[in-house]
C-alpha cells in the first residue's frame, strides 16, 4: 500500500491597482459608499460627475494578487533552497520513490485516480534527473512570481501557471487558486478597465478568511480543555514549533495577561468573522482586526509565511476609500487614472465590451458555483462536533477546512542528534558532539531566531518528531545515515557540523530532552543561557553506516557512501 508519508465592500480600484496581480469589485455598495467614493472627488471638476461618482466602478488588478504573490515568492524560494535536500534524488524522502509507490498502488498507471491522489505535473516529466526537475519548477515559479510582484501585472494565465507549479510541489494554496480569478484573462495592464474582477471573487476571499478563522476558533473550543480554561497561552510561547526572542519574554507575562490573550483569541476567531456579513463598516473593522491579529502572531513566533498569507484574504474587506491613503495622488498615478475612469463613467461614457469580458462572466459564474458546491462538506465539517482541521475534500485542494493549535503541548521536548568518533558507542568515555539545526532549539546559549516569513522545513519536522517516535518518522534515520557519510547536501540543512574538517563520525544517536525557557534575569540567563534542559532518555540508539544498510535497502534508499 501507499505509505503514510504519501500522504465598500471589497478592495477597490485605486488600492487594488498599484499593488498586485489580482483586483477587486464592489460588493453591494450603497450610494455614496464603495470603491472610489473618496477618490472620485479628486480629478472630477464637474458637479454632475461628483453627484454620480458613487456609481459602481470597474476594478483593476492588484492589491490582493500582489500580496499573494509576495508570499508565493517566499514559498518558491524555500522550495528552491530545500527541495533537493528533502525530496530530491538523494533527499530524506525522495519524491521519485513516493510517485513510484503511488503509481504501483494504482496498478502501474498514471490514471485519473493517481493524479487525484498526487496532483503534480511531475507525472508527465522525465524522472531521470529529479533534482533538475525540482529546480526548474521552483526556479520558474520564483521568476514568474517575482515578475508579478515587481511589475504588478498579471493575468489569469500567469496566475494559473503559478498555482499549478506550487500545487505540483506542495499540494497547497487555496489563496493562489482564488488569485487566478482576480486578474483579466489576457491583458497584463496594471489597471485593466475592460475586465474588472467579479464580486464573486471578492466574496470568495472573504469566505476563505471566514473559514480560516472560524475553523481555528471552533477546533480550539472543541479540542484542548486549556482553551476553555483560558490557560493555553501559559504554554504556547514556549512550546510552539520555532520560538523567537519575543516569545521568550512573552512567556513570562503574568497569568491574567495570558488569560486575556486567550479570551482575545476566542473573540477574534469566533465572533469577529461574522462582521464580514454586517455591512461595509463592520467588514472593514473585521479586516483591521484580523490583520492586527496576524501581525501579533508574526511578531511572537516563527510560523513560516502562514500568518502572512492569512493577511491576504483579509485585504478583501477593504475598499478604495479605506486604502486610498496608501497611494500617491501624483498626476498619472493609479489614483489619477482611476479618477479619470470615474469621470468618464459618471458622464455616461461606456467602454465597449470585448470578447474577453463575456468569457470572464461565464468563468466567474462557474467559479462561484464551484466554490459553493465544494463548500458543502466544509460547512458540514465546521458544524460537526468531531471537526477535523487542515483537510481537503477534493483532490485539487481548492476549498479546504482549516484550524491551528487545537491542542497545546504543555512541555517542550527536543530531539538532539549527536555523533562520536569512538569505536564503541557504549563506552562511558565516548565524547558525543551535537549537531545544531538552523533555527530550532539546541545549543542552550543560542538566541532564538527570527526567520518569518522564511521557513526551515526540517526544523519544523523535528518539532513534530519530538513528540512522536523515530518509527513514525523514518526519515530521521535516513538523516542519521547522511550525517555518518558527511553528505554535503544533507549538511546544508544544518547550522553546524561538529565533524567539519575531520573524519566523519563512526556513530550517530539521538537523545530526547525536555526544554524550558530560562528565567530572564535568573541564574541561567546570567550565564548566557536562553534554555535549560533535562534529559528524558534515548530517542534512537547509536547507529552506523554498516548497520543501516539493510534498513536502507528495504526502503529503496540509496546507501550513502562515506566521504
């Protein structure tokens, strides 16, 4: 079988136009409100135009899409730097073996079932040099997202290509799918007047942020009792995947502050999402609160680009009036161009409809029906007392269910990998030297890092491995073998190699430790220690290359040659 590892009312034209590859229409505007109600006063000298400037406006293509692409750029950058080491030809979990297992499971064919199980264009490429394939996919995605980010120009084709590329590598990004429909079909204009995005697309983004936040709130209330007892924040800062220096100090906040944080979290995730449906002003309040909440999470922890990405659909809660201050009023700028469009529309001048407009209307209606259909199991999941989080009910992961920290670990445990040159690993005199990872806790005196929105995937995986067993994470034994062989590719994922410049270690083992923040101003902190730790016991026993040979053969992993 297949192994487990296989497994107002919207951003307006002006604000939308200068920032990105996606744009937004106005949803249910009332006279005097909505996109451009503030902007039309500039550049419109005719009283008649001013009276009519509240009319619905065509939207341009930016804010949301450009924000989305900024984080997609980071995602492709992470993939380019780390994919070969993790899933490449000699990676910890080679994707070629993964796809071969999937293909074998589905009777040796690249069938629709296989594509649904693992949707990736790698199926149709030559697997003889998987490292090059991974580099080309991430490199092309990096270049394309950089183009959109820098120029602010995109169309549905470019956005669809980006979505397919990232889906092929990670199987993610509902936000990226929505971003396809923000842009015009063909044109790369930053302010396309003929093909504004539909209200349906803007509500698609609002529906996304509603599900993200409400799902996260419900999973907490239904999950760990510490969320109901308002004590989860007593542990969160210390036990989150990759703490930063601010988390070190936040952890020592008084108990009443942690309780307030928990209550505020419940308010943001369980009450504020419904503001979206209460009119323009409350929708803007929702956007402000959600963005501020995500900024607080970004400041207090290294949670990859996830919180940054969650800001993107929140932008759909704003209109031109609320975002106009972000843009220059210089002549020829986006605001000036928008004002000219408004004057023409207010004067009754109609732009001729193009063929693409009709195609776009059909696509938008189809998009809305698709989102509504795929949302049914997601809604049922939200209403279910046995709610599951971070799950998709469709093969392309278009409409998903979300959640975070449904349970909180009360103690932080770490897996510390050590090597020795001793002939006998059981010799009490053997000197075991530790490998440090890029960012996860290890060396007690190393300051916690700031890396968000960048992401060290191996460090993240080590956090999960610490409260599981090595049998559940076989890749960690694969890593041990590569360290025994002084494999440069694997070592590039590490911060330090204690055996650099000398013979490789003869044995590798992993020890299990309990980690706690030192107390600021206390004895350990005075000694320069950010952490204190206590040994729990062995995580996996000492291993050497010869002893791992059968383990590697059984999994079709290439046996590393010792340097």
